[in-house]
């Protein structure tokens, strides 16, 4: 049973090399979606998780009700702007 279904805002090197593998190793966690304006950067994540959803905008990922955890590897000054204002666990 999956508890946390992760989405990532931005195709950062850290998310690719460290976060995604950590999610895959964690019990009751799954990496489900990434949002990036760069299709090339997002495609690299398909090699780690072939069934992820790729969104072209952060808004699309945040609107996906199947996602209940979001990692924001954006510059610190952007975190407040993109952090969900409320979190609901289904």
C-alpha cells in the first residue's frame, strides 16, 4: 500500500541523483510526477521511474489530486510561492 505519492517541482540534479532513489527505497512511498519546462531534463527521470507523469507546469502537478507529497528543489526564494497552502492526505 502506497502512502506518499511524490511529485517534484523542477528537474534538478539533486532530485535526479538523490531524492528519486531515496523515494524508491523508502517503504510506502512512490515517485509519481515531475513538473519541468524542460522536456529533456524531465526525460532523464523516466530512466529511474518509467511510469511517472511529466507535467509542463508546476500548477498542473500541484492540481493533481493523486499527489500528496511535493518536493521543491527550486531556489529558496521560490519555496513560499510554490508550497501548497494546505495538504490533505487521502
